[in-house]
C-alpha cells in the first residue's frame, strides 16, 4: 500500500512495499477515453512528447495521455505499473507508478 493511496494526482514518495523499500516512486495521472484498455497491475511503457515549453506522456499504444509537464517535472524512466483506473464524468483516469 503506497503513501499516496487515497490522494488525487501525482507526487513522489518512498515506496513502503517490501520488494521496493526506500525506492523513490512517482505517481502520474493519464486521461483515457475508452474503458478497459489497461487495468491495475498492468505494466506500461510511455513515450515523451515535446511542446515548445513543456512535455507530455502517452501510454503506448496510444491508450492514454498525461497533462503537460515543465522541465523539472519530466520523467526519468518510461516504464511503470498501473495503480488504479477511475471512472469520472469526463471518461477514465489512469494512475500509474514509476520508479524515480
């Protein structure tokens, strides 16, 4: 169970899972339009897209997209695990964890 359980959005924390104790983890949020493309526990790979002054991430193959991030918020690794998928008024939100 992570330190972010029950919290919205993204953040960085130290993992409390026995196999990853002390590893910096990062939770990111992605917008997904269709149901069932990923589920909790799925391993994912993201690609980084570049805008003039920010970056964004896409779960491949074109499953979901993140918000835009500044230079200081860029990902260091591109493989992660889906932690949760939530349904809301605007579709589906995927929360994924990455080792930083």
